C-alpha cells in the first residue's frame, strides 16, 4: 500500500487514495442512502433518555468500534500519515463535535422540520465553495437546479417555520450547526483525496467524541442512559450508515450534487414527523418535495451528460 509522507505517529488508517473512483451511479446511490439515514437523527435524539449533547457523544462513541472494525476488514492497516492530514482530521472532528452539539440542542428547542432544514444550511454554502474552488461560475443548468432547490427549501419550511420565542433559539442553534457542518464536509472532502472513507470517518470520529463528552458534562446533562435502543439506532443509522455513505460520496461527487442532495433530509424528516407526531404535509410541502426531486434530477444529468468533459473540482 502506498504511504503518505512520514510523521512520528502511526495510526490505524489506509491513507492511500482509491486506485479508481467508484461508478457515478454507486456514489450517487450512497449519497441518497446517507441523507435518508441522517434524516432519522432528530427522531433518535428525541427518543433518547440522555441530554441532547450526551446523545451526540454516544452516537460517536458507540459507532467507533463498528467503524474501526469495518475499516480493518476492508483492508486498512497502520501507516504513517502526513502532518497536514492529521491536522485536517483533528479540526474536522472538532468541527463535527461542535456541529452535533449545536444541532442536538436545537432539535429539542424547535420543530423537527426546522431543525433538519436549518441544520443543513450547507445546502447552498457547500456548492458555493465548490464553484470558488473551481474558479468557475455555475452553468445555466446548475443555476436552474440551485434556484429550484432554494424554492423547494423555502416551501419545505411551510407551516413549520415560526420565528417566535419558543423556536427562535433552536432555529439559531441549528443554523450555527449547519455552518459548522459545512466546515466539516469541506475538510473531509479534502481528506478523502488521500484516504479511504472508512478509516477517514473512524479517525475523525475519534477526534469528535471527547469534545462532546466535555460539552455534555459542562451543561450538566444526564450522560448515562437507562435504555440503549435509541442511542444504538442513532450510532448505527446516523453515524455508521449515514455518515459513512456521506464520506464515501464526498470523494466522488461535486459540491453542487452533495449540497442539493442534503434537501432529502427535511423531506424524510417531514415524513417521520407525519407518521410519529401527526405533522401532516400540506400542499406547499408536496410542491417543495417535487422541486427538490427535480433539482436533483437536473444536477445529476448535468454531472453525467458531458462525459468527455473533466469533472468539476470538488475540493479533494
């Protein structure tokens, strides 16, 4: 296995980039699975019998053995890593800890739809980063897809969007979380240029767990659960499956596709809210869902149509 530039420390990761990229259809499928799985996060947080930040700690801590085992089974072995790679993994892990802490606090202070949509404000920020990194303006098709996604996002807020004292604090916390998540996915997209997805996620998760525990203890939250089912679901569905598929997709798809696909999460969260809490989707909500689906189709066609043209820079 090719090794990255040597440093003093040795870590359990495969730092060689993939010899060949996955099929675009597989990467896009992984992205869809990732967003569907991540959309169940707020539900698991509400079901857990620990504090919201403590739930984030258990999401990461319970997932680390699974991620490490999967990485080892996939062929990851200890190698020396470049100092810059260590730095990006550490900063990415801490940014993700701050993201989860802020988002989980917001989840219990606002509506489920608001938490999911505001927590994914990277919908527009990450594609903008991609265009800046590529030093290129969006094409007409990409611009139309972004516009449809923006309108769909606004409609998905629908009747759930209420700027009142009961929800404002939660909305603001979720917006902060969305900004922090953008930092995380930008850094992890760069890491994916040198590492395979499972070891990258396992190592960044190790940097995430301790800050979340310190944050939960500082807030005086209950940390030890009486029941583990919700926390196990949060770890396996959101972190292992959801975040694992997301990190895989980051190495294969452009920021525009990844950003627009994040809108899948409020759609799924709205369905969960309908089933579990009786929050029925209204006419504007369904129009928003249709616009998001159309935006995804347009941007996906734009990615695969010009087969002879180089792929857009994705920051890796």
